[in-house]
């Protein structure tokens, strides 16, 4: 697309009408190119988005769904989660050097970001461009994900999975509209996954259609260098994987010590839990002792739908030093054409065989629409259906027990769910006896809470008790361990000296489901808030105003869903019918400080937030109310990351 094709004033008018909530134009009204008719009707009242590209419109809709602030820029700093020694960064360095030299006489800078839209490095650019990038925090360590900063060349390229050019007013957030950018994903040449984005940024008056050509060539060069960095063994294993895929139309997986990938059929026909199960089988074959290792193994696996599939595992490379394992899977006749032939796990011999119900997108009773939350829901439901002992890992308060309860009530309604809390003393005979007694209920579910505190004695006892169930797959109770990992919230209890780490108890829990923290899935907050408010509304109707919802979605939530529930409970206390406003929320929600505050600092932050709310966001008035100088309140606001909007923006 030529940046000059669409008049700037036209795009600005389209953005304003979109923000005002005007209905979208039909495809016919926008014209055959999807960007609007060229005549006078392009600005008619019935066509609110005239001559605006479909990619930009889709991005704007996603931004509104994520409650991105259109007037201000909130760029999260996530440096501590970045892999500064990644294969992408090392492969891209020479290419970025060459692009920087190419742009030596131009007014554009080149930026490299990872697959999570976190900026890794930037090069080039004249003084004006560097000053602009500094002002909008387009710098290493900051995230330019679309759900955080709106439409931009990095986050939108990842979301659209293709080249994205964003000019001036096409940016959703107004502070970015001085820039024009072009970004394209960099894909792993072996797996096809998006590894990152290479992006060119310049002032919008200097935009050129050649920017797209430059980033396209740079991405191709980076991908070629990434391929060169793979070892000869990895390439040989990939060749065997591709050859196996050409010989069959079914699912094929490849597992090496450093690489795992699957063909399109495997991703389309199998659940993530099935892929992990087949991958674990291949990894076990690779790790077998040389004397007992077989070059080819045929096994039978039960997948999430309840069907039996045949898996052929073939080692790649010399018998004494295999370099990988290719797994080819043969599905039953008509899969998914003949679900009636599948047997529901847990059906006893002689009982009527019923078709397995398809796994729901999200288990009943749960709220949230993020991909990671839905994936965890399906994985837990699959493990429950197969009675596969599972370990659910996540920070405190993310919803691990809620997932297990929902899966239990969906798969085996009416049966008993027992929770054994190991934090009370995991090595006492009382806890061991209670666990053993709970495991005798063959149709129930046993949840071991705080598995991180389990000693070796309990793990050995569990392994012995589950041996019989593993011999006859699909019988016995469903056993789940909830493993709490440290996060940003309260520090979990200290594990005993003989505690078993997650890497050591895979014999007891062959299935692991990871639940992402709430700060990594902010889109779930919009679904969680109405559900949680319904619990605390005292029989009335308490809702959340859009401005308050923006505050909630921008907060990091170190205590995850439990923390969100506590804040909403406090805000809704004593109310029956109300729309919660930003000033109704706890002061901590208006702060984004990246470190743990002392009690004195927390009290100081809360006082500043309350004063700003009382002063309708006017910092000078708030400073006078607190009896401090204007410079001091500005410094404290920056120190604590306080974000209280002025009255005109609320």
C-alpha cells in the first residue's frame, strides 16, 4: 500500500466516527477493495469508515475490545521476561547493521521485537526520529503488543501474521500518530512459527512505499541466517520429518533434543494434550539407554476424544546416536467421521459404548476469552476425561482449582471431588491417610493442593497407588496436583527440604497444564468483572463503567483473579445498583510500580491517588491539598506509576 493513497483527513474522520460508536459500513458500501467507495458516498452518513483498509479496521475493533486508551499511551515495561540471548537476536544483528547503513541518509529507524511484541533493539534514525521513539517508549524492554498500545507496525503485524503498514492517523493511540511504520513477522524457517517482527519507523511526512520492501527483505535475510544456525543434525531430522509427511496424509510430529514441531494435519486433528502426549512418548524413546533402545516402536494411544490411535515412533540417525524421533499417527476410520465408534474413557466392559462429547471451547462455569485460558480449559477437560493424572501449574490466585472443579462437574457430574491441602503438613500420617482414603473413590476426583510442598514420602506413596490405574487406562479416580509457583503476589510458603520439584514427579503426573497469570491475559478481565460483581452486588445490579474497566485492564494484578475479586468486593460493598467509577477502585489499581512497595510507600501512593481523584486529576490542586510542592507530586507520580486521568477524559 502507498502511504499517500488514503488522504490523512479521511482516515482521521474514520477514526473519530469509529470512536464515537457509529455503525460500520457494509462491504458493499465500502466498495470492492474493502476501503470505501471513491465517490461522494464515501463520506455519507451511512458509511462511517470511508476508504479505510480492512486490516486497520480489524485492528481498531481489537483495540476497542481490549479497552486501549485512544488518547494516551500506556507502554508496559517487561524487560525481565526477555531472552537477550535468543536465536532471533543473534541472527538478526548483522542484518540490522546492514539496514542501519542503508538508512544512514534517511529519517527512519529499524526496530526488532520478539514474538510477544517486546522491543529487543533499535538502530538508526536521525535526531527527530530518535526523539519521537524515546517519547513513545519505542525502546528495548518495552512491549508494543496491540492489546497494550493499539494499532502499530509491531503488534498489528503479529496479530495479522503478515506485512502491516500503519500511517499517522491509522494508529489507534493519538500519541503515535506522528509516526508511520511498516512491520513484517520473522518466522522460524523450520517450524513456521512467528519468532518476532522487524519494523521501520519514521515521521509520517517522510513515509515511503519502499519501507515495505526494506522490511520484507530484512525479514527474509534474518530467516535465512536463523536456518544457518541450526545444526546439521537438526536439518537431517527435519528432512526425515518432511519425508514422512509426504508419505502420509495423517498427523506427523518431530521431536529432537532442541526442537519440536508438527505438520498441519496434527495441529488440525489433535488437541494440544494429544500432541504433548505423543511428544513425551518420542522423548522417552530418545532418552532410553542405548542397549534397550529400539529403532521403531508401535504403540496405541487414547486421544482426548476417547478414540484409540496407532502411533509409530521412528528414530532418525544412527542406532547408537539418534538425532530425533518422527511420530506418525494413524487415526481411526472416519476420524472425526465416526465418533460413535469411540469409547468414552472410564466405561466398564459390558456397559453401553457412547460417543465422546466434543471438548467445549470453555468449560461451563468459567469466564474468560483469551486463547491461553481456553487452551488450559481444554487440556484440563481432556485429562479429566482420560483420568490422566495431571499437574496444574500457575501462580497463586490464577484459577487452578476453578479449572479442575469445572472439568470435574462437566465430565463426571454427581461424583465426589475431594481437596487435600498439603500446606497443613504434607509429611504427617494424617494427610497421607486422608490422601490414600480419597484415592479409593474410583469415580471421584482427588485434588492435592499446594503440591510444591509435597515431600518425597507422599510422592512415592502416590506413585504406588496410581500404578494399578496406569495398567488399566481409563479407570480409577482422577488425581490432580495444584502446583503454585512464585509470582508478583504474596510469597508462597517455603517448600520442605525433601520437596519434589516439577521436573522430578513426572512419573506420578505425566500431564502438565500451565495457567498463565492474569497480567498476560488482560482480555479475560472484561469477562471476569461482571461475574465477580454479581457475587458482591447484594441482590442488586452493580456494573463497571468503561473508564473503570480501562483502569482494571491496565493493572498488573500481582494476586491474579483472587486479587481482582478482592478489589471488586471492596468497591461493591454496600451497593445495590451502581456503575463503578475509577475513584471507587482501590488506589493501588491506579499505580503500575514495578517493585514491591514498603508500607510507608504504599500509604504515600494511596494518599496521592485519593488527592488526585478529589482534585479531578489536577496535579497542582492535589499537591496543595497534600501540602507538598508541585515538583514533588510529579516525581512521586512517576515513581509510583500513578495513572489518574483528568476529569475531561473520564
